[in-house]
C-alpha cells in the first residue's frame, strides 16, 4: 500500500498488506470483543465516544496535516473535517439512547412494541476524499448502537486508516471493536463473505458500489451505498445573484471539487445567465492554486494522477461535442496533480460533463428558459444525491423542491450534511441513509415484541 503526496507525486510511506490469514484473525478478534460490547449500557459507550470527540480536537493539527499530505486537501478544510468528526461523535453520544428507545405500538395485543438490536460487525468500505469524516460518519452511530466496525479504506490513505484505529483505542474503546484492514480492492469480497460480517456500508464509485452490492446480495447481507453525484445548482430569475455565485464557487471548489455533493451542473435561467457567468468566472479566476499546506492556498491538487487524467478527458470530449470553454480546461504543468478551476458553457445533456460525475473543479453550465425547463434539466440525470436551489420566493422554492429527484434539496444554501438530518441518494447515487435516527437504525435488527396476557 503506497501513500503518495498528490502535490509532488513523491512517496510518503509504504504499508504492508494484511494477509488473508491476518484478515481472518482480525475479524475473529473483533467479533469476540463485540460479544461483550453489544451488552454495554449506552452510558458506557457514550463516555468512550466523548473521549474520541475530545481526542480528535486534541490531535486536530496533526490529523489535518495527515489528510493534507495523503490526499491533498487544503489545510483549512482538513481542520474543518476533523472538527466535524468531533461534533458527530458528540451528537451520537448524547442522542443515541433516546433515539433507540422502545417504541410502544397500539395493536390487538395487550402490549406490543418495537425494539432495536445491534447486528454485529459492520464492514465500511470508504473513499479517500474525506478520509476521517466518511469513516466517523458511519462508525460513530454504528458503534454507539452496539455494533462493531471493520474498515477497508482507500489504499492511498492508509496512513489515515491506521490512525483511525489508533484513535479509537486511545479513546478507550475495546482493542478490537474497530479495526482497519489493509487489503487491495480485490480482497473485499473475501471480507464480506466472512460469517462475522453482518452488513456493508460503502461510499464510493458506482462501479465499486455495484460490485459490493452484487456480492453482498449473494451473501444475503444488507448494504448501504452512497455513490456518485452530478448535483444541479439551479438559479432562478428572482435569485440573489451575489449570494448564489458565492455559494456556487464554494460548493464547486470545496475539496478541489472532489465531493459527491459538490455542485456540478449549473442550471441557470437565461434572464440572469449573463450576470451569473460573469461573476462566476471572476470569482473562479481569483482563486489561488498551490501547495495545500500553505494557508493562502484555496485550490489544491487532485488526489491521484488517474483522477486528473479522467477529468481532463471529460472536459476534452465535451469540448469536441460542442461545449465552449469559458475558463481553465488545461492541466497545469507541474509535478503534482493540479487542474485549474474550469467553466464549460453551452453544455448539452449528451456531453460527459453532464452525464458523468466530474470529480474535480469543473463547472458545467446549462442555460434554460424558465422554471419548468430548469426542473426537467435538473432531473435529466442518472444521479440523485442532492440539489441546491436559488430563489427569493421560498414558497416557490419549496414547491419546486418537491419536484426534484434527489435525496435532499437545499434552498438558498449550498449542499451540506448535519447529524440531525438523513443523508443519501436515489437512482445511481445509491440507496439507504446515513446520519439522523434513520441512519442510526439502518444496521439494527428492528424487532417486534408482542404480549397477549389472555393467552397465558
């Protein structure tokens, strides 16, 4: 397993892979720890989760630096990622017991209720773009509800993966209740097949999601998939253009555009298109590209050379099909994986930058005549993760939101996620939910218990 700095493409460290025998030993050890973990009182697990929250803040600087070194996230955003991890640990420490209280139900029985039971070990197959947040987002609720965790992280962030295992132990969690496996992608099927693995959560590409879902289906094991996105950013004629442009730049450029929920297709009503594009270009041009470790940097490198190559191909193929280049469009001639902020206009629905997920700083602009066309274009995608919608008439915005095919809609704000609300997508963006009470219950046995005293 090689960790390579994407700013320089120089080797940081190599990590030995776990052998099949080691994988089986680790899973068995985790299953043994889970047998006692599942019976602990919520207050005990909550105390450990609070420890983890505090430890993340205590080590924030070094953890953020590790993120920057391994996948190129700019320093300020890496620090924000660790802060967010700390907050979600606190949220589930404080709310899990209440969210999982028995739910009384009135039926023909004398007494009946729903209760929640942990399943066992949950395998998390996680991506590199938010190497700490993606893991904590699924593992904080999983462990708080009494499950155990096995992590198969992206191979280019193996340092982050091992640090996560270390953090759980330092926070006081049982030694094996959360373990990291350093295995190639080809080794995932064998992990899923292990009888102690009860369910799988994956955040990643459609290809990876499809493969994991197919194999998990054979094993009759539940999956949650959070896959790609080609999120629309709709600007109507009555929008506040200044605020919309500011949010558009932040949403498209956050993490150098390497986010599933980043704004990717900008659907702009023609009445305000000229003003919006002028301000969008001006804002994008002013961004500082460079070393992600420097405080002044606003745009870092893409995480791997193959990602840069694929993004460049999507832009070139779209230009060949008739798109116009308003900004950027040519990879920087540096040793690192740097691609500039790019804006394509006159984009049509058959172009790669419309049909495919663009995982980098590329904005596809589609000008439409009116609200009805904006809704149609927004929904003309195989993806359905989230949507950002801009209008000064919030009642109009809510009405339109109900017509958008996505897991979430954000009116007059950029897409994001908070612990209190469910997160996930539809169509080729996956299925199932993370966060909130809905995500908490995805990996639990939801049981019905009935009592009929007359039959005794």
